[in-house]
C-alpha cells in the first residue's frame, strides 16, 4: 500500500505508462490526489446509480480528480454535484461565461491553478469573449467591479459591509442586479471553499485539462501542472509509515477518551457566561498563534494565474488581532443560515437555497460511526468542533457552544492544518496533511476537509448575505 | 370599519410606539393586558401600557456583565400567575423570573439541560407550574417549577424544535414544529412517543398556534412562505386553509374573537405585519406597515380584544397597533383584470359601476358579457358570510374577440418568422425574398424597407438592374438626369397616393397632425412633405446632418452641371427626422408613424437610384446612421422581429453601429417571442446567427439528451450505442436493423419503430408493424 503512496506526480506519470496495460477502470488515468494513495480512492465505495447518471450527463462519463477524491463520500458527492451544476449550468441570473469567469476569479485568489485551468477550458468551450482569458483588464468593467468583494470574501469576509453591496448595485452602467449579485456571491464562496478542498486534499490537476491547447496552454504549462505540492515536500518525507509510528498509537485512544469525558462532564459543567466568553476569545486568540511557519513573507509568485488576480497583496489577516480594534463578533443566532440566509438567497436566486441547504446538511450530518479502527462511535461532537472552529476563526460565535471543547478535541497539528486549509489553502503541504490524526483513514481526512470547506463557505455566505440584507433594509 | 362589538373594560389606547435600546427577539403580554415584556439579545425589559404611551417599568437585565442567560430567544408571560415569566436563552438555558422577588435580580430558576439554543418556551395555559421548552438539539422538556429538574423529556427523533405550544382546549396535548417540516402532537403524560406526526411544510416550520376557540385547529407557518391551518379533530389531519405570503413566516397568532383571522409576520425581507382572513388567502385583510426592520414578535394585547396588536422588531421599536389604523389592502386593490386569450381574444373585467355606460365610448368589436351569459360562466357568486368583512365587489366581464386575420392576431408574426430567410443566400437575394414575404403578408412598409436595404447595401454592380426594375414598377420614377423640383415632388406625391390606398385612414390622421405644425393646406401632400424636409433641415437636427456630410464629403464628386437640383435632393438624407421625431410626440398612433415613415424611405430610393446611375461611389457606410435609426424605430414600435431580422441579414454591415447591449436586448425579446409561439427552430436559428456573446451561449444550456436503453430500460451512458448493462444495441430500426442515430419514429401502440424514412417507406406497402408484432401501426 505504501509503495506508491509517496511517489510524486512526475514519477507516477512514468509508472502510469507501464501500468497502462493492466488498468481496469476506464476513468482512472492518474492518481487523483497527491496526498492519498491511488488505490484508496479506487477502492472507495461504489457510487449509487443516480450519481453515476448525473456524472454521465454532465461530464460525458469522465470523472475528474476532484470528483474522484470526493467520491470517497458518495452521499455527499451527490449533493455537491447537484449544487455545483446548478450553479454553473442551469438556469440562473448570470450568463454561462460569466459564471465560469467568476469561478476563475475566485479560484485565482487562492492561486488554485487546478480549478482555474478547468474553468478556463470550460470558458473556452462556450466560445465567446475568449479575449477575457488574457487577464482581468480584458474583461468588462462590470466583472472587474467584483474584484473588491472577491478579495474580501476570500480572505477577510468579516470586512464586507453594506457599502460594498451598494457600490455594486447602485444604478449605473456597470451595475449588478441583486439576483445577479447573489448568484455571483454564491459562486465566489463556492469556489473559494472548493479551492480549500483542492489544496487540503492535494487534488492533482486533471491531465485532460492541461493537455488542451490554445490559451490554456500558457496558463497551465505541463511543467506547472506537474509541480504539485507533494513535489515540494517530498524530499524530506522519506518512507515514513504513519501506522508504525510508535508514539502515535495512543493518540486515538486519548482522543476517544477525551470525547467520552467531555460527554460526561457536560452534565455537570456549570461554566459561567464569562467563562464561556473567555473560552471563545481564547480560542479566537489562539488561532492567531497557529501559523504555519516560514510564510511570514508575503511573496506572490508570478504565476500565470496572477492575471486573474487584482491586488494580490491582499491576504488573510487574523480576525482578532492583538491590540487592535477588532470587528464585532458575529453572533450566529442573530443571522443563521437556516432562518435568514436561506430565505434571502432563495428569494433572489430560486432553488439554490434548497441545494445549498442540502449540501450543508449532508456535510454536517455525514457520519459512518467510525473513528479510525473503532466502530459505533458518535462523532457528532468532533464534527461540530471542526465546524465551529472554522467559524470561530472567522469571528462567528455560537452562544450554545462551549469552545473549551475545541481545545480538548483538536490537537495543535490539526489546528495548524485547519487554519492553513481554510485561511490560506495555497500553503497547505503534504506534511501538514500527514501530521495530524496518524491512525485515521484517508477517507476520514477527506471528510474533515469536506467539513472545513462547507464551514468556510457558510461563513463567507453568512457575512455576504448579511451585508445584502443590511443593504435591503 | 365595523363597530366595536365588545370592549373589554380596561383596554384602550392608540397606535403608539417606543424606542428600545436594542433589537427585540420576542414579546409577551401579561394577562390583564397592562404590561408587556420585551426580550432580545441585549434587552430584557418590562413596559407598562398607558393610555398615551409605553412606560418602562422594570429592567430585568441586571449585573455589570450580564450573562448569556439574559440573551433571550423567546419570552413568555404566564397567563395565570402575573408575576411569573420564562425565557429561552440562546445558550440553551431556560430561565424563570419571579417579579415578586424583593431584590433586583428577579431570576428564580435556571435549567441548563438543553445542549443547544432553546427556541421556545411555553407555559401551560391553566396549570401554574408547568413549563415546556423546545430546543435546537431536538428535545422538548417539560419542567415542573417546583422541582429543580425537568420532569420529562420528549425526543422528536428529528431535527431542531422551532416551536412548542400547549393546546388551549386539551389539557394534555401540545404541538411541536420542527426544522425538517414536521409537526408532532404529544400527550404530556407519554414522553416515549408522539401521538401524531405529519409533514406540514417543506423546510422548517417556524411557528404554530392553536385556535383559541376551535378545538383541533392549528395554524403553522414555515420557511416555504405558507401559513396553513390544519384540522386535527378528525382521524386524518387535514389541511383546511392555506395562505401564501411573500416571505418566510416567523410568527403566527390567531386574532381573538375573529374566528377566521390570524396575524403573521415574516422572518426576512418583509417588515409588515399582516392580518389574514384565511378564507380569503390572496389579499391580507389588514396590514401594519410601521416597522423599519423585520418584525420578530407579535402578540394580541388582550385575549378577548381583537383591536390591539403589539409588536416588537429588529429596528428596536415596540409598537401598539390599533386595528382601525391598519391599512386595508383591499381598498387599494385593483378589481380589474385583463388577459389575452390563446387566439388573440382579450378579456377585460372591471367593476360593474365602471362598465355600466360603456356604449357611449363607441368602441367597435366589443362584446359585453354580463354575469349571466351562458358562454362565459365565470362568476360563481359566493354567498356572503356574515362574519366576513370583505368588501363585495362585482365585476363585469367584457371579451373582445379578434376577427380572423385582424391585427390583434399574431399570425403575421408567425408567418413572417417562418418565411423570412436570414442566411444562406447572397445578401441581395435575402432582401428580395424577405421583401416578397412582407409584401405577401400585406405589410408594405416592411417590404419597402427590405427593398431599400438591398439597394443601399448591395454592391453597385450587379443588383442595380433588378432594383431599378422594382422601383419602376412601384412608382413611375423619372430616371432622367435632369428633372425639375416639381417633377420630383410629383413623383413623390404619386407614390404617396399609392400608399394612401392602403392606409388612407391613417394618412389622414397624419396630415391632420402635420397641420398643427405647418401652415399648409393639409390635403396637399406634396407641399407638406417638402416643407417638412426643409424645416427640419435647419432645425434641431442640424448636428446630425453635419455628421453625414462629414462622411460623404470625400466621395462627393458629382458633376454639378447635370444636376441643377442636386442639393435639394441630397438634403433628403436628413429626412429620417420625422421617423426619429414622431415617436416622441405624444399623440402619435402606430399607424400614423408608419405612413410618415414611408416618405423618407422613398426619398432614399430616389437618391440611391440616382447614385447608382451616376456615381457608384457612395459607400454603404453612408447609410449606417439612417439604418440604425430605422432599426431603433422598429424596435420602439414593438416590431422587434424586423429589427433583429435586419440586424442578422445586414450582419457586419451594421453591427458595429449599434451597441452590444441594445442588440442583446433585441435578440432576447425576439427569442422570447419566438419561443412563446413555439417557433423553436426559428429561435434557434436566430440564436445561432446572432453575434452577441450572451446570446450565442443561450443554446449551450440544457443540451443533454437522456436516453434509456430500449431493452433493459436503464439509462444509457453516453458512449456509443450499445447499452453497457445488457449489451444490446439500443434503438434499432425495425426495418433495416441498424442503430438509429438521428430521428427515431415509433408507433405508440406497439412501440416499435425506426428511421423515419424507412418507416414511411414501409407503411406505403404494409399496414402492419415492421417488427412483425402484428400490430396495425398508426402514425400521425
């Protein structure tokens, strides 16, 4: 199992040549992820009929790497694909090429060349306005106006205000209608979050996509496509086998133990409000310290994706910064997705609310009652901790959640990973991926990624929709 | 408004409001209707209801740093015990408050059994010590206030609980509504299982309310923007009324003393409070429009007084609404209706009073059908209910029937759309063809336009002959190189006469209209037109002419001596002014503008002909501004078909002149029209031929064709024609036994079929199914 696990993409391509003869599955042409051994993904649960049919329709039977990795959770995949294609292909306020262009803009914010290439290709297939692909300055002013909320949503969504919305929808030559804006906002949030997933799970670029010629070629040169993150980190990884690592054996047990204890304690935990508040603040503050080292300097490589990025220096900044006037905490109960977000989004862009709702719900409720080798475990506590931790980093606070749990359940390595994947996914490395939860299966780590992605998307949407609501009232 | 039938002694007041310090989440009123409690994230206060305003009585939010227990999602004042309140906190605590406590902190008991936010608390209507709570964690708990802990826990086995309500009539029953759309009925004595469950809404049910009098009536409101009234008294839960609102329903409260009335407010976007008569679900009975942000809590001030409603809102205000101050949407509603029938008929309903004297207007072709007409039995007179307070409006219906082939019908549109050629032939032929089509359909103006276009934009060499020919037919145009002004106008006049035969009536209006502007004898068409031109030349449209001249100057090398009147004639190009000007003038009717427009068109023809004869140098570009005007004119007139057709046929010749957005707009309107008339092929052709990016990608949506294998009925993958499940060829032609890859026709009786042409051939020889199943196939 571990033999092929650590081979980077380059080598795998060579092996692939040899293996071609024995390939059984028609849609696997290369490893879908650089973090996860290929055979783990192929051996995943079979997709159900309707999902397969859906894929057939939309992809002509081809599964891209992203779908394959996500296919580890077929139930979620179905909800995801339905939403994804509704956003990109079905009836909606925005024309098709706009949608793909917005997808490109959003993915480019995180330098996610995989997604950018994919949508550049889709954009070309539509066959109009192909000069937009030369860069942002070639697209209409109307789209360029989106840059501002694109960058805010991608990096510091709490800064979005009703003035931003006002600036976009105020009548004028390049104005957006509210329906169009909501569509754009959902697209932006969707693709920001998707970029998180792509980096977080080390999804490889699709070979088919990089092979197309024309404009795409100079955006995604083959060399660039091969330069996956694993390449950077591979050298010092060696041939480590996480399962044999002696000191991690008790890690899982300890986590299970803590979960059990928390469950018991909960009954008699009489933490005062002040205590709860400080716990949230503490978690928020602590998230600042969780920084992946070595990236202090903001150097944006002159990647070909950069042409779709405006103001590249704008990056993530911690929500709670030391000694500064922090923006007020977002009280989750005052603007919830179920009550407020849904109503607004569904009003302006019909049916998307149901699809998003379904997606969030599926992601949050997904469980196999497994934890690594243990079965019959109620993982809801862990899932909620992950979800709420992401929201905590974005300054969203749940009154009814004890943030002390986060501290007990999520180890430091995991926090580093979470923070990196949600806030600056482009820095995710294979080492981070491997450094937490050594005994867990890859599919469980993908599950973590799904939760992070959905939590991030919901956080962005909540901030954006709240701003739109404020604008409307 | 109706007279007050019952006034409960103490309640009086007027519409009034007060500012709160913070947004309210919920309000509740005490039993004797003298005090109201307001609760929210940062507010927890009691206000006294005085005659002329609210007076703050008590602030329950005490302490230097108030805990989250004060952050209330819901509040309820006990209806039996006037000192007892309960709140649901966002952190999952259920708190009771006793106003009789002597110290500042009135908190009595704290239950922290729920793990998530508590959405709702509810006191038992008659039992003093019984409190019920419903929480986000999916549990409902019943508390006995004499004990420290809950006495029973009810698990909904589904998602979060949004509302719990004790039944007013049945001592043991309560209803709970859930985030997943279910409503459950429970017996308080049996915590193990619900008595009843039904799905009330799609999406969360935010609220429910028992009818104060009718046992078993429950109103529910949900995110799906509906309010439904359920009858629980029968074995099967039955939906008896349904009101569709415009936003998700956050609260619903039955109106006291009014059996069919209930009040609602919404969760998002809409800030008004509506009172509905559930039997009249389309228009609210009354509306309160005071709030500036969403209303979060509504409560009727007194259980037996239907005239006072209290409401709290996110805009940090607390209102008392008087029913007599409510706005009544019915009064403003428009009881008129207008609708087009399938065949161009027009039905129009209006108040009878308005319709009583219609004949004096002198409409033609109008038929009035009073309510009794057998042919249009539209009115079902509902027996007025005494309890109903709706204004009775009776309307009269008129139907305007279109005569076959009249202008109301859109036959010309369909015919034109189908017969126009937009591509596939040389430009001149396309124009020629389309001109013929228009002519055949009795649309001389369009026909002439096409002819003009051909002349303007054709290469000078080849099509000139045919064009001359054509023009000579339509008017005896003098093609001599020297002609006098008089002759020229005579020619014009002559052609006008021709047109006049077509629409004499319209021209007359036109002439009358022009009379107002110019002091000519209206009947003299000749003078009129020349005057018109001359006047407009030095008029406000001067600048436009300027542009033209700039464009034409380089090519303007004509032998002067042969043209004594050259300049006068050349001035005609500025003649589209009438076209441009007319639509702006308020009293233009469509037909009038039409006939005016003819004139400038004709005058162009004169020029271009002369150009062709003497100077083939005038570039087609020269006409672009005029053609642009013309297209805009057509589009303005509603004939977007013409605009788009010309746009497509002219293609690059004109496209640059008109901005993208306008073009897109035209295309969209035309495609929309075509699709309404189910002219799918034409609409697709238009999409294909369009040059706008946004239009071209229209036909790239929904391009998937779903195929099921004819053998095993499973969906086919898109690879090849062999089903990968049963390994048979799908859709085989019954005649030639090959796979059908194009049009597949099959008999609906036996479902055998094949290539269209094969089946057609087969059926010429035999009536039986080609597959040999013995069926006598029928194809229509």
